[in-house]
């Protein structure tokens, strides 16, 4: 049994321990490795970062909304179609179907309100310190606010968002399955 280590070790005791450790390190490679490990400890392993989900999992809700817009309004089909081959009447008829379906999906996924309540074409004042994310100034912008201008578009703000939950077992990249009639 080894004697208990005192809380304070004198210089002479430390010198004796160093000499004994030196002699033993020369005689024993195993002891030398143990002393080396004490003198130069290995750095702790870096903590493992959780794996980043692939983009289609990260944005699965957005892809699900796009899938709904396709299913209910055929939006992707409409946007991918070359419109040059169709008459204005055919495009207008298709746009009504796309509009009705997409509007339904939009109302299910979020609640919208205009940023500015005025009608397009109305005279509006832009105060000093306005929110540049909410108002975009166009035309001859010079000087400092307040500004006076004409409302070209009232803008939109989402007041409630209801994105669909997507099961991890589904491939969120599939926006519309291929259809095969038998």
C-alpha cells in the first residue's frame, strides 16, 4: 500500500520523486508511455455535430406547399408550359383554373393582409424612419423622408402561417407524381 499523498509536497520530496520517475522511465518503456500521456494529454475529441438534413428535408414544408399548388391549381404545369403556342383565350381559360386552385391553397396555408390599406393609385406619405422591408421606393428617390408618392402596389404581409407537416418517410422532392392510366 502506498503512503497517502500530502496536500503540500516539499521541494526535496518533489526532487526525490523526479529522480525516481527518471530512473523508472529509463528502465520501463510502459512507464515512459504513461508519463508521456500525463505530460502531453491528447486533446479531447471534438464534439460531434448533428448531420445537416438535406435541403429537401430542411425545406419540406415549402415543397409541400408547392406540391399543393400543383395538385389544386396545376401551377407548375402552367408555369412550365410555353405560352407562345396558345391563344389569349386559351391562356385566359387556363389561368382561371390555376387561379382558383392556387387561391384556395394560399388561403389554407396563410392569412394575408395588405401592408398599406390604401387603394392602388392613392396618394400616400412615407414617414421618416419607415421600414425598408415593408416599403420599396421607386422612381425619383432623392432627399430625406418624409416623402409623398403614389401607391403602385399595397404589398402583402402574412399574419398567420399554417405550413403542412411532412412525414420524414415521404420524399419531399416529389411535387407531383407521374400519372399512368391503365
